[in-house]
C-alpha cells in the first residue's frame, strides 16, 4: 500500500511540474511563435508530440486518462488529440484531456 501512495504522490508531483513548466513556457510565448504538433509511430500504434521553438514540450505515447497503456489506433486520432491539446494551451488552459473529451473527439478507446 505504501508503494501505491508513493507512486500516486510522485505522479501528481510530475504532472504538476509539467503543467507549471508548460504554463511558464506559454506565458513567454508571443503570437508569432507557434506550437507544432506531429504524430509518430509507436510499437503498438501512434503517439504525438507538441513542440515549441523546436523543443518537444509534450510527448504522448499512450492515450491519456484510460486505464490501459495503449497507443492511439491511428495517426489521425493522435493528431486530433494533439491539436486539441494545442488549442487548450493557446487558450492558457490545462493541457489535460478527459475521457469525455476523447469520446467527443471520437477517439477509438
């Protein structure tokens, strides 16, 4: 049980640190600087990256929020979610994705 608690807190710390870094990064963005999305092949499907100034700030190899560790089924699914997250970042919103948002995007779970 202690291991699970440590993993829970460590994963929350990591998520908060990533979110804080992304928010700092976006705060320094000018309108001319663009976030770029790209899809890449994984061992079991597709993932995506979001880059700022040629540096990858998000690399997502699995579908977020679901309990299974599986990649996106298609390149198109990965890019849909990447573009959705990019829009959230542009609006200074958290880059997290909910299961309901994945369903609305018609991502194969």
